[in-house]
């Protein structure tokens, strides 16, 4: 059951009168029939603006169609969801749904909505908007990227209006993380978009050329101005459904501006110059550069520790029977031997990677779950240090030997030589590959680092399968294991080491499939945790991917920004933008 912090209905009007003197006109207190959510943040100051840099212009302003990071960061400030994942606690909390209940069988979720809430154009929000929004997300013709999240047990969830402020969701099977699927699914105004949907023109709705007056959302801000190639400006939503402890309506700031700055280095320069107020997603090298000037320039930096991103090395285990790649197929005999993968893992100096690639601002990894994921990390997992002796022992047991020149030879007297693909746009992973090249050279392996344009690299990994090993990184949008289903299920679309599988190719993959599917329907957290711990142990032991390091979440903010509490779940700096204020 989710609960919000709400005042008793009979006390709302009197309380609003008492606190009204402390609120500006822009932060006016709750009206009699508005079921506002009261936040716990320290009361802030109204007025002013905050400027943030993003890498590119938004591709669309339609939440159902948005896929890229920059677009979603902007759109999320203008929209709201039913149940929200608090980025600081990593737990679900009420949002547009003030409470919810779950049936005994875990298949029925009944959500009670806030009454009196209005869109940013002043029109009322009701259950009809919820039903309409989910109709959009579930429509196969629209091709929303969120649709996959709403297919449970092979069937789309059903949505039913019970009354104006009650909605029921029916699932085909119990789903342990069902509350979390509502996060990030913006509820849209039926009154503005229904005609376009019925006419078959929804895909063209809310493009970047649509006038500001034709948008409406339930987020803390609404569209004010878009200047292509320069910036997009949002203004406070006067109807926003949250208030602070003094009863003053959020958000505090009048304007939120996104500058389009295409590179990390350029963003750092703009932040140093005072053009922007917040900075995230930057490297340890730039963190060091910014440290030298923070006292004089009035900003502060924070290292939040590891986020959810894990960087890893993996080998090509795809079925190449119908591909004309005989040399790679020959080397797959090595790659498929778990002792070979274990030897490679044992030879890698993860501490050296953290020190030399990330200036110490990363955490070494032996499985896919980082220490930043407090609820799900397997704290009992072993963290063996680099051991070349252990690596040599494993290789001997697998039938490898060394010639007089010290080169590693397989059982057919073929020298062990392979290449590692990296993306030319990711300097950290290229450095990691180079360090691994040096580590494996100590075992007599001849490793080549091949840097490609990211698009060309992805084509090789996903389509032609013309590669031997590769460096990649994945970052979940949520701490819950279900966000990783596509990676660890043998039939998953991000099952990178073998995308040709339709069913498990090995006993450990069979076990992993069973564990991932079982945790999906296990409602008890302790039991789910035990199941996912076993998945982490399989990853560490059988090494479908060799996990290496998780970069720390690095954040910068001007001293004048109040209520700034960055988190390791994206959006790192703007997750509580409705509570930020200018001192």
C-alpha cells in the first residue's frame, strides 16, 4: 500500500490561511478541493531561474515517442507519473496516485488518484487521462519504447476506470516490480491528444515545432520557448500538484533553461564560466579540472560513488554456423571454455583500471550489480585480486601451453591472438582495453585494441557478429532486477555475448533463466534477493561478461542552489527539480 503525506481534509483551508502570508503569489497555497502532495523538503525561496546544459536539441516533446537521454531529461520536467521511484531512497512513493492496493494474488493493482489536480493549461486530470495514456503506450502501431515494460506474462496489462479517481490495472501473472513500471510513464491530456490519436496523426503530435500553447502536462514546468540550436526554456506550472511543508505550491523557481552544448568539455567550460548552474555526466579528468577552481568560482562538487553502470569485457559466443567467419569460429573454442574466461578475469588488474582510467573515482566490479545498488548487491560475493599465477593454472588445465618465446598456444599449437572492439567516442573504455591488453600480454596473449565509431561497433555486435571480443557498458534505469531481464534471459534482446540464442545454450544459462523468471513473480523481497544473489554468483563464476568497474556519479552545482540532493539514479541532478531554489 502506498501512502502520501496528506493533511486532513477538514484542516486544509484553515492551514492554507495561516501559511498564506509566507507564500508569494507564484507559490500560492492549496485550494479547498485540491488533493496536493506535501513534500518533506526544507522550505525554499520563490523566484529566479536555473540553467542546465544538455548535449543536443530535443528530438520530440512527445513523452510516448521520446527515446534519447537529452530529450527525456527535458520532457520529464513537464510531466508526471502515477507512482514514482524516489531517486534518493530508490523506493517507490505516491505521485499522481495518492495510494494503491494489491490483490492477494499479486495480479490486480488498484490506484486511487489525487482529486482536484489540473494540467498545466488548467484543465482537470481524471482517470480518463490515465486510461487514454496507457492506450497510447500499449498501441503497437505507435511503437512506444515503453510498451515492452507493460507486457507481463506475454500479455499487455489491462486498464479499467472504476470512477473518476480510481483506476484498476490487471496483470496476466504476479509481477514483483509492478509498482515500479509506472515510474516515467507520463500521463497525457486526453483533451489535447485524443483527436490526433483517432485521426492516426498522433506520431506527429507535440513535435518541437508545435506552439507552446498546444502543450499541457502534469509536471512542475511547462513549455515557454524553444530556440533551435540554442536553448529551450520552461516556466513554472501554476497548477502543479505538490506543496511544501508551509503549504506553498511548488516549484520554487520561475524558469528552467536547457542550453544545447554538444560536448562534455564544452559543458565544463560553460559551467566554469557561470553560464550553467548544474553539471552531471562528466569524467574524473574534468572533475579534477573543476576541483582547482571551485572555491573561487562559487560552486561545489560531489562524488556520489558508484551508480548503476557496469563496464565489462565479453567474448563472441554467437552461433556463427550461417556466417562466413571461420577464423572467429575457430577462436570460439577458447572463448566457450569457462577456464579461459576465468583466466582472463584473473589476469585483469581492476584496481589499476580504477586508478589509471578514473583517477580513483570508480569502483572495481566482479559482477553486474554495483555497491550503489544498495537493495540488490550481493555483499558476500568474493572480490579476488589480480593473480597471474591463478590465470596460468587455469590455462594449463584448459590445455594451453607456452612456447619458448613465451607466447600462449592452444592444444592445436595455434597462438592465442584476438582483438577487442571499443567505441572511439568513449575514452575510458578504450583506456581500459589498452590496460587489459597489457595484462594479458603477461600471459603470452597477443591482444589488439580496435577502436570504431560507435554505430559501426554496434552493427558488428548486433548484426554481422564480426568481432572476437568487445568492451561495453550498461546502465539500468532502475535498481530493480527486472530492469536487467533483457540482459540475463537467454532470449533477451541485450543478451550481448550470444544474441543468436532462443533458448539456453549452457546449463548455467538454463539456471539463470530459471532464477530471473522466478524472481519476477516472487513477491517477498528477501526471497527475491536470494534468487538474484544467485544470478550475480553465476555472472562472477561463469563470466558471460567480465565485469570491470563502475564509474562514480560526479556532480557539480553552484553554491546558490538550495535543496540540492543529487542521486545515483538518473536524472542525477534534476530528480527533485520541483524543490530546487535559488538562494
